[in-house]
């Protein structure tokens, strides 16, 4: 194997072919706002798990040697729940960067901006990042690996990430590199084969850095399917890998461990206060990713508060003011939201399974892909709400007002909408098998392509409703009104 100075730049042919970023061509309107997002580079090597701030990051899980997450954990201090790696003896914690901006864009149905705002990236490349802890809980290293789950174009270009990562490290320390030999079945991809392993011992900063780059086809990966003689895409291996480790042992290890005995992980004071704060004024408070499970916030003013990805399972929010609050990704399972005000709140991919929001107001809320399985929203105001692609199986919406709202492609199997108002509501392609619409007002609702088999529409008002290609087999329409409705072919309303 040849050894020498690391070749940090990809071969010219590859660089020319892969240099253009698909994001660079987007309209300037979608350039991200100025934002300050913590990354793996902001974590202090040598710090203990209890000393690391967990609020700036999310989606913690046990790592899989630079791969996708496995067992979900609550934060850094759960490192011991992750099996130590055989090669390093370290515990790997997978995590992601703050995705608040990304979910803001998703909630506002701005997919191009959401792509720009995605957070866990290096130089526009999606990456998997993880922290490495020794058996005592000290962070002694981290990993950055190009994400194999990215789209084909980004995966193909990911080998270019090597130059960026090496550029972030100290240029003064020399690199030792090896061109690794192809394993059995490995062959060039597009006449290019890259399989490099480089190491740097940075004595000035006390670091050992390892970078690998891979670009080739593995055994069984082809460009032309031999059975069909047709071109296939995505069958190649392109990856950049960085590991950084502390070069020296942890100083004063025993004394530091003794000082940390009985110390709780870092938690912001505002998070601690909010755990038992009925009637408190927390308007605009930053409670992002706060652990508020079972919290008492009845009657609290949380208008405009940031509760992105917060844990509010079983919390009491009776009568709380959450108008305009950011609750994207928040866990509100079994929460009590009776008579709460969530008007204009953001609830994209929020989880409200089995929550009680009787009489609550969700006026103009943006809650696409929300989960409301078996939740109770009787009498709730859900007018002008975006609930597209929601999961509302078994939800109770008795007497609720969903007028002018968007529930297309939502799942409402066995939902109870007795007496509900759905005037001009979009339920396009919604799944409403066995749903109950007794005495409901569905006038001018968009029910095209909706699956309403075995649903009950007794005495429902379907005046002017759009039912083109709707599935109505075994549905009950006793006393239903179909004046001026656009009916599916072959369907005759009962007299």
C-alpha cells in the first residue's frame, strides 16, 4: 500500500461531475434566515455526560457504529444503556441537531425552505453524528458519517465531503494516509475507485483524527440489471467518515467523578419552573425539548412559547393559553387541554393520542401529520385548520366545528363526528371507514376519492358535497340530504 501525504481533494473527474449542489440553484427566497445552531463541533471533548447541555440537540438514541439509530434514549446520561463497541470499548450516542427551523417550514407547507433549513448537515450534506463515551461517562470522541439514507444524488457526491472535513482540522499537523486495496467484489464506479484511510496526530490540540473516503461499487452492485438489461440507479457505495478522539487520558478522572456524584444533568431553570406552574405567565418562554411530563400548567399563559419537541405527556394544560405556540413534534399524549386556546399554534407531527381537548380552540392551527388517535375534541373549534395527512383513528369530534379545514389524505377510521360541522371542509382521499357522521353538516365538503365504507350518515347534510369516486359501500344514509351534491357514478341516494 502506498503511503504519503493525504490526497484531500477528490480526483478532477469526480470533482467536476459532482461539484454542483442541487440546493445552490434554488431561488434566493429560500436562503435560510440567520440562525445559531449547535453542532457536534460545539461539544467539548473531555466533558462528562452530566456536564453536556442536552437541550441544544434531540432524537437521542444508541448509535450503530456510524449508522442509523437503534434504542431510543433520553440524553447523554443514558450512554451506559448502549452496548460498548467491540473495537473501541466506547458507548455511542446518536443525536440530531436542532430542527426547529425545518419543522417551522414544514408546518407552513414550505417544502423547499424545509430542505434548506434541515439541520444535521455538514457543507449541505446530510450526516449521521454521534458522541462516544468511555465507561465512566466522559465524552472522549465523536463521529461524523455521510448519511446513507440521503437521496441518490447526494450519496453520490458525499465523497466530496472529505475535503470539507479535513479543512476544518488543524493544517499544521501532518497526515498519514493509505490507499486501501479493494475487497473481493469491489470495483470502480464510473471508472473511479477511492478507498482511503488517513490519520492525523495533533499534539498541539491533543487530538487524534481519522478520515476515510469510499467511492466504488460493492459486490452485487451494478449499473445495468443483467436480468432485464435495463439501467438501474443507486447501486454504489459513496461515503465519508470522520472520527475524532482525545489523544490523552482524562485528567483528574477520579476527582471529577467524585465531584459529579449525585449531581443532576444540566437543565435550564425555566424548564424546572414550568414543571409545576399553574397560572404562570410563561408567554414567549423557550421551553424547547423541555421534559414537562405530568406538569401542572393549568391556566398558564404560554402564548407564543417555544415548546418544539417538548415532552408534555400527561400534562395538565386545562384552560392554558397556547395561542401561537410552537408545539411541532411535541409529545402531548394523554395531556389535558380542556378549554385551552391553541389558535394559530404550530403542531406539525405533534402527538396528542388519548389527549382530552374538549372545548379547545385550534382556530387556524397548522397541524399537518398530527396524531390524535382516540383523542377527545368534543365541541372543539377546528376551523381553518391544516390537518392534512393526520392520524385521527377513533378520535371523538362530537359537535366540533371543522369548517373550511384541510384533512385531505387523513385517517379517520371509526372517528365519531356526530353533530360536527364540516362546511366546505377538504376530506379528499381521507380514510373514514366506519366513521360516524350522524346529524353532521357536510355541506359543500370535498369528499372526492374518500373511503367511507360502512360509515353512518344518518340525517347528515351533504348539500353540494363533492363525492366523485368516493367509496360508499355499506354506508348508511337514512335521512341524509344530497341536494346539488356531486355523486359518484352508480350511486343512488336513498329516498
